[in-house]
């Protein structure tokens, strides 16, 4: 409405002054610029954006970074370009952005900036910016907010082929269960048979009835424990990344099977408990490789050990997986 009235006023002034069409077109352009500035200026002064909690980040997988936006002024926010700058640990800068068509006065909305991190590692979200040139994009206004947020991008996962999954299956490493006997020794229920169960615990009648080997559960059964030992000594950069991704994949695979997992990165002398802690440690391994000089951590009682390195040796029953195996050639992460 403001632009329409302004154009009419300038056109009337031009016609009354006897000016030609070129002057009228110039007046039209000036009206558009003034209208854009008067509209976008107050609109952007009332616009505010703040990042929310960051979801899990994984290399090669798309993620949506949440940002809460709010229009504090009494006018509508229109045609907003919201963008952020993410800097990798190697100094590479990436721009993530999205468009907000309309935000009503005093309204709040959660929007998302799509991003596909290409590499694992530490990234920094350094800046958030909102810009609008509404209605004609001739005199845009922008506001910026400084953001200091660390983003940990976990290693990408392999899509393991069936033969590897079978090798890591029920007869694989770390499958021995540990029993804590109850006070009265009475069975608490029937469950599937596991490696390590005594013959006296086999439920014969239930096994014959269901056709599956079943055991009587006496007391609490502790889940199997597995230590993933990652050895990157002497690895090239490409093979190091391959082994790191394989270790992250196996950590998640074993935990999903109900096992308790730990990670040992040879040379650091630190044990990482669980997938979350382990994958974040894998994400932070420097591109030059882990620190040297510290011995491997010791395995715990009844804990299986699975070593992952960059060789081409595959023998899960002996606790050895090599990331250079031909079984992984052509497998996408």
C-alpha cells in the first residue's frame, strides 16, 4: 500500500511538472528502493534467531540444524534468508541456509538449516545471519549474531555385507554370558540358549515343544562385553579413515545386539565406554593419527577383544578385522 501511494504521488508530480516517461520510470525506481528500505529496515530490527540443541551429526548423512526465530516487532517478517557459517578443523568454511517466507508479529517458529557434513571431526558454528530485501530486493537489510558452538561430526558408517554380519553373529566374539545366581537358585524364566550356559540349565520340555534350544534363567544374566581395539599404526590417511569408520560401525552393531562395548585407540591409553563416548573419540582423532607412546588398555574379566587395523586379515573368531579387506571394496559408508 505504501509503495502504491508513493508511486501515484511521484507520477502525479511528474505529470504536473510536464516531465517525460523516462523521468516517471526513474521515479518508479526510487519509489521501489525507498519502499524496500522502509519495509525491511524495521522488520529486521525486530527479527531474532537463536540456535537450538544440535542433533547427532554423522559424516555423509544429512542433518537439519534447528534454529528458533522470533519476530519481536509489531510488523510481519517477510522473505527472510536465514544462513549460518560452519568452519571445519581444517579451516574450510561451509554455508548452510534456508528461507522463511512469513513470520507473523510476536510469533515464534522453529526452522531448520539442512547440512551434509562431508568429513568427520570438530567443526565450529561461528555465525548466524538473517537478511531480507523485501519487497524488491533493491535495498536489503541484514542482522548477524555471533555463535560459538562446537559441532562433533561422527565417522560415517559402513553398510556391512552379509558375510561380515554373519561372521560377527551369534557364534562370534564376546558372546559368553555371565551369571549372577539368585538367593534361592530358582529359575526366573525361560530364554534362548546362549554360549556359556550350563547343560543343567537347558529346559528340555520347552526345547522339545518349541523346537529351539532354550535355557532356564537363574538369577540375573550380565550381557556380553566386547572391547574394540583400534590400531592405526603405520596407516595411510585413506586407510586410517577406513579403519575409523569400520570401528564406529562395529561399535554400533555390537551395542544394538545388547552387548556392552568399549573402545581402545592404541597409543592413547584411554578406554571409552559405550557408543556415544567411543564415536566422539573416533571423531576427534587428528588427521595425522592418534598420539603414540602409551600402551593399550587391558581387557576386563570375560571381555572379548576385537582388534581392527588396516590389514586385509578377517577372522572374527580370533578377534581380528582388517579395514583393507576386499570384502569392503565398493561398500558405501
